[in-house]
C-alpha cells in the first residue's frame, strides 16, 4: 500500500492582517496510505474541518505543501481541479448543498463537472445511489421532499459518484438520530470494504472512530496531538482527557478497574476485547 | 472573495469612538456629509481630512482597513473625475485632439473625488466603531418622531436589525455552499457571462432555501418570546448621553462651523 496523500509542514491562518487573525492549522505533517480508513478526531475548534479542506485544494496552505500521489496539488488551477476529483470531500451537513430538481440530477452534478460522457455519468449515479441505499423511485423525486437522513445520503452519493481515490467525510453523522448514525456508518464501512477507497472520517466521537478506523489522528489546538492505531491512541487516555476528549465507554470501564488495582489491559476498545480481559481477570481471581 | 467585503463590518474595541452614543455618531456623520457637500474650499477640505484622520487615530482603526473600504468605489471616483476634467468649460490648460483640460474641470474633479472618498471614510469609520445593533437602535430613536405620521419606525428598525444581523451569517453560508460545490468540481471563474451566471445556480438555490428556513425559525423563536412589535417594549440598554458625547459634539460642531466659515471667507 503506497502513499496517496501527504502533507508537509502545512499551516493555515485565517484573516491574516486583520484583527481577527487566527491560526487554524499549525505545522501539520501527515501521510495517508492507499486503502486506509483513518479517523481524525478533535474537539470543536481544533482545526479538523480546516485541515480537511487542504486535502482537495479548497484552501491553499499559508505555508507548506500538500501532495496527492506525489504531486503538489496547488501548482495551478488545473492541478487544484484534479485534486477536487481525486479527493472527494463531503462537508458537514451536506444536505444543505442540494439544489437540483431531482435526486438523480443532483448526484450527477459532480460527474458532469468532470466532463464525463452521459452513459458514464448515468452508470456512476446509479452505482453511487446503490452504495448509499437510494432506490430508483427516489432518484426521480425532488431532493427537497426527502427526509433528513435521506438528504444526507443523496449528498454523500453526490461525492461518491465522482469515484474519488480518497473519500473525506466531515462529521457525516452530525445531527442524525442513533439509527440514522448507524446506517450512515455501516454504509461508509461497506463502501470501504467493497471499493478499498482510502477513507478519512472526521468525527468527535471516540466510539465511532474506534469502531471504524484502523488509524486515528487526534487534533488538539491546531496541531496533531496523537497519531496511531486505536489501541495505541486509547492507551494514552490521560492525554486524551486533558485535550477534552473521551475514550470509548468500554475503555473507561477498564481504566477504572485498573485504577482500583485489577490487572487489565487498558488499550482495549472493543466489547470483544473487553470481554476477553474480564474473563482473564475472572480466571485469575477465582 | 466574499470575505473582502468590509462595508458594515464592526470591529469591537474600547476606544473613545467606540464608547460614544450611536445617535451622536450617526448625527455627526450625517452633518459631516452635508457640510462636505455645501463647502468647496481647499482649507475646509483639509480640515475635514484632519477630522477623519483624527477619528481614525482615536478609534485605533487600521488605515489599511479604511483603504480597503475605498476599493469598491475606486471606479466611480475615477469615472466622475475623468468626466469632470474633460467636460467642464473654462480656462483651458492643456488641449490635445478633441479633448481639453480646464482649470475649473480639474478643481471640480478634485473636490468631487475628495468628497466621495471622505464620505466613504466617514461612514466606514462609523460602521467600524458602531455595532449594527446599536446603529439601528440609534436610528429608531432618531426616527421616533415619524411615529406621529403612522410610519412603523419600530418595525422598520427591527427589519434593519435582522437584515444586518444576517449579513455575516449569509456570507458564511455562501462561503460554505461555494466550498461544497467547488468540492464537486463547480467552476465559477471560467467561461463566458452566461456560463458564469449558470454556475451560480448551485449556490443560489441552497442559499434561498436556507434563508427561508432561517426566516421561519427566527419568526417562531421571536413568537415564542412573545414578541409583538414595539408597543410597550422596554430596553435592556437605554441610550444615555455622557460627558464623552458632549465633548465630541462640541468638537465636531466647532470643526463644521470652521469649515463653513472657511468656505464663506474663501481662503
């Protein structure tokens, strides 16, 4: 698995030169490998959303370089445009960007902008609709007549239809009910399993990150605080709590056990792992 | 690109200018503009410029921001001054081809340009140092006499307040939607005028939809708090003139009278 996206010393400052000047991203070095499922975690205002807008050249870094497949994406208008299609970015509350008369046309907006043939556009729209679970009947409806969860799926399909090499989702579950959240998460997971697309998921839920990702990047105060596998990350719960983040509930149970003097591994973050730990503990105690 | 709009942007601060009563600032700004238009005299204009520079210094506004607010009117300024230079009859200074530059033309162009620039500077200064809310508050107070002729002053100023309150929100929203559509490969910068106008549809439709949604939500929220117009409504912050306001009023009045005097004497 090769490098697909690479950030070198990327910094970004909003409103440079005005009284509202604010550094949102500070000296970030990150490398993402092809096929990875990475979660970017951080509390509100830690710079996650600003960071991901650098991945597809929506924001040019104030300093530093972003590479996709080894090529600097901010060289010219053409490379920036190519980056938009190579790295599909689903914004927060993406349902607010729907505008077309029918769901089909809205999903087709991205592929059409890529200059694809009509047949190819149609194939991609249908494939994307299937991936997010939108049926043929819904494709002919107006996007404004759908429910919130369905609108969200349509918006995500609009990005998936561009068939990007990297799919970035900024808080795709925000504002959905628990069922809607699970559906969206499962959909993303299935999509990753099927297409092996690199997925970068921005979230502030440790539970979701633990469940989905094979790597977690923790952002705090505009910089990367931690970067590693879920096990490595949750083992540093002291640091996570300090930066205003939680560990998954199951991990906090184990941490509390450990604090009370029981010998358990606190880097566990799945129910299965915890069960194993508890069984082991039981074996030792009885 | 939308972030470059600076007119009507408030920069919070704690200077003399910020502390002034918005009514006083509004009236002084208004009178200043009137005085600018009735005078046409070098010394008076120098005094006016001094007045503005003093305002900038006292309010700690960065001159850069002020220059930025002048950018959008540069075309208007150039256009009027060029027209004035070539089309006003009088003592001819330079002549080439069918064009001639007259002394009167040059002078008028100079006055027009200074007038527009100082007008924009004064209003920008007012906007930079006064929050939109207190500005409309001041407006409501000043227009209160119109209530007698059945003009809905309160409703009018509430509309203004809401409109101003939503300018930054809408700008932010537009930025967000633009970024989202750009992420889908939208292209706003190339193509002819029709292609560009068509490229705006993916921004305008969601913007309208969300504006209506916001308006609806705000109306509900206001009703939930039993809003029913201005009748019998008390205020949280009652506007009151302080020592600063009197100092400022007297200072401004002296400056304006001086400007008019200079104009009459004609130095």
